[in-house]
């Protein structure tokens, strides 16, 4: 406002004040007449009126200018400013409304406001007009409007009542702001925040000073810290101290230069436990009103279990899972290096191939869990015995290989083998069982017995077999003849795989005699192998191969089926029925569904179950007693007779005899051979017979070959015998005539007569 205008505005007020003062002074002046006083009053009154009129005109002009300015502001405003009557007719529509809704003022004025209201919001509009008409104050609310092109927009609407001169509400004025973009951004931010919060991986955001400004729930779960505990803190509170020097400096250098960092870190949780996380840190620069700031978003994934699994896989690739010793893969690597060093240094390398004697008996009698514990103890003893530069490896099963480096003389290997043998013979105590374990060791020397690892291992293995075959619990150096023995074993196994199909296997039957009557009461089916080139192969040579290779399962079923079928055939021919005994391998017995195999064979051959006797070993019975009892009970329920073969040679436990409902004990031929010459054998045989009698179990002695043995057994009331004294094993066609005659051999008949008398 100019100074002149200010003076003009102040002038009327000053004139009025002067006029009032002058009139007062003149009217009280005694020198003036009444007429003069009236004239003066009228004059000044006119001046006052003029001033008042001037003031009013000035104020009206200012008000009009203000209204014009306000109207211009409303008209040009970016916000949609509209007014409607109480029935919804549009009375004003500014340019902001034109831009927001797309309708011109000409298109809007005089029309009902519903043309820009979403149909779903019509009820809301009517309620709003009613509330305003009722005098209710409505300030601001969010709603939706419809543009001319059909787009629905979000608006923030402020409304107020329009009143006339009397204060009556005649309409509604509204100011609407298009907040569609804002709402969309708000939703996106909310969705992003929700997604980050719900993410499975831990997410934490830090500022440039390294302070944590946000973290999701997964981060809290990963670290054990609540959000309240870590906000404003530095992530270094998670440091475990296991990262190498300079690790974090390189990390900070990367992200502070604006680059993404990826890597693995071992951190520590709130409870003190460590974990491994895979982390990606991304720098993000934000603009805040012209000022920029950098934040770092870290995404963390707990890979502790994955790392452990990877390390386990890596470990198992080179180490034996049970004993922790190097496996074949690592052995080959170390052996190659040892041989290379020996070539340079012109030293010798000794390979000691160790196999535990009769380890299978431990597995069969006490179970594989005890066997595993024995193997662990063996491994510990070998590790303590070996030098730091030597390698002790597990080849598999109960076989171990020791690589001795820097060996000066061949005799040094013999000394080492003897020390190993002594270490193994010390007592083993496993789960309360006191076990005596020995080992057989085969030795090969570089370069006398081979110049490469594969040959040396093969030759040490052959030497070990020779040590085992020659009495066990000793060691042997490799010789060329051993290759022939190994080749023979391989040839036998390959030939045995075809023996069934080629019908090279056959059965012979050895009669079993009742001592009291001299009559044949049973037959034992014995397996034989007629090899087309090697001739008759002894059972002790090929049975072990069949068990180790798994061939015993199909061969054993063939023996069972053939023996049952032949026994039924003899019965159909009118020959007096006797039981047939079939040996059962532990491998057969443990196959799933063994009982069903027996039931099926009996059904298909038609042999009565009571005429089948299954001979089992002690070690088989005592291995995994619960499972064994279940199978034996199934067999007993069928009516099959159960006998223990080679009794007294295993881990005898008389308490199991009654529990397993054993019908017969078979005294091993080792005790019978010298029963009259060796007091210990005689005492053992007598004890077995007495114990069996007390349990009401029959006893049969095998391997009876002479009259002295027969007399001893008769004197101690043994029930049955089997052996060359009575009859050698007979071919099928010989058995029939033997059974028809039902007459014992002359010696046996004479003894039987003496007994009866």
C-alpha cells in the first residue's frame, strides 16, 4: 500500500475529529449569535457526512477488490474447489475441478454433482448433503471420484456449509485434492515393507554411520536380538571374532565405494552360539529434498546347516563315516605320494593289510551295533600305534590297511606287524562283553612286491588271505604263489554264480541213527559241487564264498526245495518217513520273509512240516535276539523242528535254549574227535549232554568215526549219532535202499543189541 493511499485513508478520520472539536468550541463561544452557531454546525455537519460517506465508499471498494482477488485465487487453484446446493446441483466449478475431473465448468454448472461420483459412493454423497443440511460439521474425509474418461481417482475432500445473510445453510463448498498417486505410492511402500517384514531371510538396514535403522522379524529370529535391542546399534555386536584380519575392512571399502558386497560371515547370536550366514550388502542412495544420504541394505541367509552338510559330504568323500579313518580315496592319494617320495629317497614302503579273525561271529552273535563299536576301538588302537607319517585306512568291513613310510629294511615291516598283532590281542570290552580278538596281516613291500599302489594293495590282500587260511592270528609276506590262490578264489566265485543254472550242484544225505534202537531217524542234506574243470570242490572252500558274495540265498533256497521235494518223493514211494535236516546260513535267516520262504517250499513240495529240521548256528540265534525270536516262533508255529548245529563252538548261552524252543543240540565234531583222549573235550561233551537232558532237549553227536567214541556217547546217554561209524553221506539212489532195509551197519547193530540187553 502506497504512502499517499495511507494518507487519504487517514484524512477523513482526521477531518471528523477536527469538525467535532470546532463545533464544540464555537457553540460555546459567547461572541457568536445563535444563527451563526447554527450555520457553523450545519456546515461542519456536512463535512462530517462527506467524510463518513468517503470512508464507506473506500471500505466497499477494498472489500470488492478482496473478493475479486479471492475469486481469482479460487478460480486458478490447482485443487478442485466446487460448491453445490443442498440438493446436489453444481453452482461453482473452478479450473482445478476441470483439471481433476476432466469436465469443463460449462459441462458441470447446473448439473447434479453425481456425474463425477463413483456409483458406489452415491449413498455416501446423499448422506453427506443431509448431514451438512442438519448443521453437522464435516471437515475432511477420503473418498473416490469418477473422471470424465471413466478413471476412478482417490481424493481427499474438505467440505463446509454455505450460509446466506440470515445464517441459513443453502449449500456445500468442497475442496478436493487428487491423492491417487500418493495412495498408490503409499500402498507400494506398505507392500514393500510387508514383504520385507515377511521375508524368510534376515534383512537389516544401516545408515552411513553404521547404525541399524530397520530390521525385519527374520533378522531377530536369526540373531536372537529384538528390534528394540538392535535399533541404533552397530552390527559389530554380532561379530564372532572368527573372520580373518582385514575381512571387515575390505567389506567396508567395497560398500562405501557404492559397490555390492557378497560373502559368508561367521557371526554370534545373542545366546553366544555361532552361525554361518550368506550375506549380500547393497548401498542405496536416497534424495531427501535435495539432500542425499546413503543406506546399506543387508540380506542375510542362515547357511549353518548347509555348510555343515557340505563339510560332511567333503569329509565322507575322504574319510570313513564309522571310524574316522581315511577311506580308499584318501588312501590312494596318500599312497601315491608315499611311493613318489620313496622313489626319490630310495626308501621302502610297506603295506600291511589287516583283517579281524572271526569278526563275522561277533556280528552274528552280538549284533552289528556291537560289531561297529569293536571296529571303532580297533581304529583307535591302530591310530595310537601308527607314526604321524604313516596312514591307517579302513578298506571296508573289518579290513584295514596301514601304509608304513620310510621303511629301511623288510624286517621292520615284520616287527610292525607283530606289534599290531599284539595290540589287537589285548582284551576288548564292548557293552559289557569281554571279547578276545585277533587279526591276520598280509604284507607287501615297495618295490619288491609291486611298483604301483593297486598292485601293492592286491598283493597285501593276497598275503592276508594266506595268513588267515594258515591258522589266523599271524602275518605273512606276499609271495608269487599267493596270486594263484587269489585267482582260484575269484574263479570259484565266478563259476559258483553259474553252478545252479548249469546243474553242477547236488545233494548227498548222511543218515542219523538213534543210539538206543540203531534205527535211522533222520537224514542231513549236504551240498556238493561238481566243477567241470576242478572236479569235486570241498564245501569248506565254496560255502564261505557263497556267503560272502550273497549267492548263499538262492543256493540255500535250492537246497531247501530239493531236500523237501526228495523227502516227499521217498514218502510217496512208501519208504518209512524220516526227517530231513537242512543247514541254514545266517545270511538266509536274516533275509526278509524267510519264514514265508519256508512256508512256500513246504506247501509246494507237500512235505509235512514236522519232517523238516532246520539246523541253525549259535551265533545266528544270539544276534538280535528279538528279531530272531520272532522268526523262530513263526517257524515253530508251522511245526518245523529247530536244531543248533556245531553247539559249543560259539557264544553259548543256555538261557536261550528254552526261550527259543530248540528241539535238538548237535555237538560239534571238534569235541567228538578226541572225546576219549582229551579230558577237556570229554568234560565239555558230558556237560552238553547233561544240560540238554535237564532241558528235555535231544542231543546228536556228529563226526562219530570209531567204536571208542560210540561207547563214550552211549555211556553218557547221548540220543543220536551221525558219522562214518554209522554211514557216510549217500547219493540219492543209495538212500532209498538204505531206508527200505532200515538196518544199521554191523558195528552199530551189535552195539545197539548190547544196549538193549
